[in-house]
C-alpha cells in the first residue's frame, strides 16, 4: 500500500511539493486549500502531467480536510505572504494562527501522521 501524503496549502510552495512527491512517486497526494477550485485545478494539472513525466498515482485536490484522513505524512505550506505595511511580527502572528488551525484539522483526521512544517 502506498503512503498518503497530504499537502496543506496549494500555492506555489504546496504545488511544487506535490509535484515532486508525484515525480518521485512518494505516495498518493492530497492537496488541500481554503481557496475554492485552486487545489482541484492544481491536482488536475499534476494528473495530466503523469503520463509525460512517468508517474502513476492518485492525486486529489480538495477544500475539505476530511479528504486528508489517515494521511501518513502531512506537509504544511499554508500561510499568507507579507503585505505592504505589514511588519514581520504581524506576519508571524497571522501565520501562527493559520498554522494552529491547520494543525487542529490535521490531528483530527490523521492523528498518527508525521507533520512537516
């Protein structure tokens, strides 16, 4: 049975992590993000690249943490970029709250997962 790897945050970093997990065939990949349609589109892009890049695995895009259930590994890339006028301290506080919420959901659905931040 293949590993299940969930990646929380389907932006540039998350999509790149998903791409390399697929290329190396490290396990089935679940991309999750709060932005409607984004993880689904990125998952479809990765699926369509599979025959060209030579990988064959399940790739899912979702907005529902329930789809990450029983993940073996969870990679957290979610967060906001710094905006004009925002201090680094403000950014850390904002992203700490985001990651806190993510970790709650990860532990709820995959309590035995290895978490990579």
